[in-house]
C-alpha cells in the first residue's frame, strides 16, 4: 500500500469534522477533510440548526439562580435514557459527557468566541419519566450558523492551515484496509464521476447518521412506534444516509442501537424544499389543542410540548392515522409558535437584540405570515365551520368532524375561563407550571381561549412525524476509536458526532435531554483528536 499522503482523513465536514480538523491542526498534523456537499454548505446541518447546547453549572445558569451539578445532571440523563442493560459504552459516554461538557465543550467554545443567550431554556422536563430537573439548554447567540462560521473561520485562519486540504463533492463509499488496519477510504468524485482512493494513518468517520435516508429510518423503526407512518418527513441532512455505517461494518465495526432515533412530532412540509419529503420541525404551541386525524383531542393525557418529545411521537403513532392537527388562534401562534433552526429565527441568527425584544413583545409576525402564506399544512379561517371545511379540503376527505371539534374547543375554552384555582385540566396545569420559569413565561400565553374574537383568525396546522437524529451508530470507546464485535479498537478507525451515536454508539439511550447533539459532536471530535496525539481528553 502506498505511503500515506495525509496523517488523518476526516470523512464529513459538519461540526464534528471541523472541530476534529481544528484540533489536529493544533498538533501539526496533515489533515484531509472530505465532504459530499459543496463549499457553501461547509458545516453541514449544524449551520442550519437553532444552536442549543446542553451544559452543566454555567455562568448563565448561576446568574438565573440555577444551582446545577454533574451528579444531578447524570441522574437526569440516566433516568431519561432508560439504558439497555448491555449498553456499557453508551453509559460510559453519558458519564463522560456530563462530567466534561462544561470544561471541554462550553468553555472551549467560549474561548473560540462563542456566546450564549443569558437565559437557558428548560426543555425535556420529563412526563412519566423524569428528565431535565433544571434548565440546561444554552442557545448560541447567532444560532448554529454563528457556531459553524466561527469554527470555520478558526480553521481557515489557523497558523497551520497549509496542512489542511479540503475536497468537496466527494462521495465516500468504502474504507481501505491493510490487514486489520484501516488505512484510508475510497469513493467517487461526483463532479467528475472519477473514482478516488485516499491513504492516511488514521480515518475519522464524521458523516452523520442514517436519518436522512427514510428507507433506513423505516427499516429501523422502533417497536414502541408500531408501523412507520405513511407520510414521514425528512428533517435530517440529505447525505446522512448510512453509507459510512455500512463501510465501517464491513471493516469489522459494531453498529448499535439504530432503532433509537430522535424524531419530532410536529413536522410540516418545507415550503422551499431542498430534498424529497423535506420538512420543518415546529416548536408546538403549548396553548393550542392537539387533535388527532378526526379532530378529537388526543388523550386522556393531553399532548403538551416541552416535557417528553419521544412520548409525543409515540402517542401520535398510536393513532389510526399517524398525523395530527394543532388548533389555535393568531394570538397563540404569535406568542408560542416557532420553527427549529437558524432560518426561522432571524433575530437570534442575526444577533439583533432589538429584533429579539420585538419578537418577545409582539410575536414573530414574519414567521407566522410566512407559514400561513407558503406552508401547505397551515389553514386559517374566521369560524370553526370554515376552518374544519379547509382542514378536510387539505386532507382530501371528510375525516375531521365539525361536531367533534366544536365540542373539544368549547369544553377546553370553558375550563380556561374558570378561575385558576378551579382549572381542572392537565394541559392548563402544565401551562401554569411552565409559566413559573421566566424563560417559558415569555413565550407562553396565560389563560388564552381558542374562540376569542380579538385573537382571530383561527389556525389549524397539519403535522407529521419528521425524521431528525440517529441516537445509535458506530460503537466507540472514550477515545472515539471504533470498536469491533469483541469490544476491541479497530486500528486506524475513529467515529465522531452522529456517526457514533454522539458517543459510544448510543450515548442518549432511548431519549435525549436536548442540546446534547452539537455538544456530543464537539466532545467526540476533541476526544478523537486527543487520542491521535496520544492523550486522553475524557476519563476512562
């Protein structure tokens, strides 16, 4: 086999690949960064993300009077994850993430110029299974775009930038081996259709998960969710298709927990799609009524976001038709409706304090108007009969029953209008609990009925399950070395980010505490780079 032209080849130029390359340049290593996308998409899905990151005991938490600890965070993580008994490396990675995320992710990013909004969000609090005991979701000021562009800037301006080569339009299909050692990769240049082979001392897989391939998502659908929905939207990267999982498996790597996924319950069709079945992931309004395909309120436990995302998906998949409706009015939508990602949060993305204040006080009018005018899944009307008619016209049948919707809305509104001490409705109790935290109070209505003449029009949003993140992947140790079926490292092969299930082939177990995806990319990437320098970043 020829002498390697590069010390390390990294397959995938998302956040994990960029961080790993940046750390390797610090060591003076020759790095080749391959990506299937084009140069303007450097940073991958992260550059389009909202930019939330899970961290423990931070200055932002302390300023809010939040007293967090690694012991509490680990207990929350283990509770929410519901780890399988044999998930040894995922559990080790969970301990490593919680113990090191602040020092080796949060402060490392701060040192690179990243700043966070002053008020951490409180997500995944847990419903029947305890989740986050405290707010830990730190939002990058500038969203994921700022995160990506900042790290790309450090990469391009690094003092050892001459040691970095980046190639785009490269579809990697397989790994090169010399006996039991991985010595590089091979594939096709999609611009010229010419095959290529790259030799390196070490190969790092950073090519994402499987959730951009809806066929593989359906093949690995978790048993809890029954049969995959007839309509499944794609909120993942179009090139996160599992090809490198197959290549790693062919080299002897163990692939685990692919049925563990982080999908969302409130997806709508993207009005400007860049891939088939492209979807947007909504942040569902808490004060909206969540209805099934007939217009019945899903229950007996009403659906409310912010507590257990996986349970929302499970409950909707249990319906005869696995899609749902959210019914609200304009006032609720303005205050509570959001879409995940940088694209639909321009005030935060563009670091506009005035714009953020305007959105908090008056609602994100641009977002609502855009969805109402451009998204096929959003209908509006001045009355319930007219709204139901448009819901049925959209779906192409008469499944939504006007009498059912009227009954559900009027019963709910009657409970809203009761004095607070008599509000015997689980959704209203959860709203009251949410509003006790300032970060949620700013974005959650108080005692808002649906049929309010001053809050018209009425709005209904048809929502589908949307594929998002792979929680399983290539099993790795705490040095991000790919492991074989016996639990032994494969010489020369590493996996980081979503390709490794964000660590260990499934660090989240069954559920994620949110904000741990970008954080997992940073930690696994830095662990791999440290190991390639003969160091241990994380405790063993």
